[in-house]
């Protein structure tokens, strides 16, 4: 139930309350109990609807605040090559360009465990060449044959 539903439930409960106020004193107890049950049900539905609406409003407010914070954070990023950086150009500050540009999220990149030449995004699963990777000086190509 949404806010208009809650308003209609409250309106119904108020109508029942007006009826009870105008009821003849000689009303039977069963009829009175039925009217009270109807009022209780209408008010309970209104309370549930307003609670749901309140939670939804809170969710929307949090999402708007997060989007505002992300937009402010995105504005502070700098772009070097294909990657964005939050602060100095360093691997720990590398941010995913797809998430920044398309999803408007600031998501850090991590080095792939089995291929250190790749930086990957855990959010969108895109991968990028690691500009910080340097081949060790002692590395020899597997097809190198000194004999």
C-alpha cells in the first residue's frame, strides 16, 4: 500500500469513528464490536502503509545523498591515460573508468592475482592494462635458449 492507500484507509477509519459517535445508545454490543474491529483494521492498514512509505522515503533520501557524494567525489578525480585516480597517480588510487563514466560510481581497481599486468574492477568486471607493471630485470623469455 502506498501513501494514497494510507490516506484512504485513514479516511475510512475516520468515517467509522463518526458513525460510532452518532450511534444510538441502544446499539447491540455485537454491532459495536464489529464497528470497532473495522476501525482497528483500517488503522492497522494505514499504519503499515505509512511505515512502508516512510522506509521508501528513507531509501530514496539515502540514495540521493550517496549519488551526491559520488558526484562530488567524481569531480575530484583526475584522469591519466585510461584510468582515473583519487589523489596521486599510484596503483592504490586507480579507479575504474567504466564505473566512473557510465555508472557514476567510484570503484577501485585491483591487480589480478595470476596476471599482474591486469587491473580489474570487482564491480563491472572490466579489466585494464596495468600501467604500473614492470618486468623484472632478471626475467628471461620462456623461448630463450642460451645454448
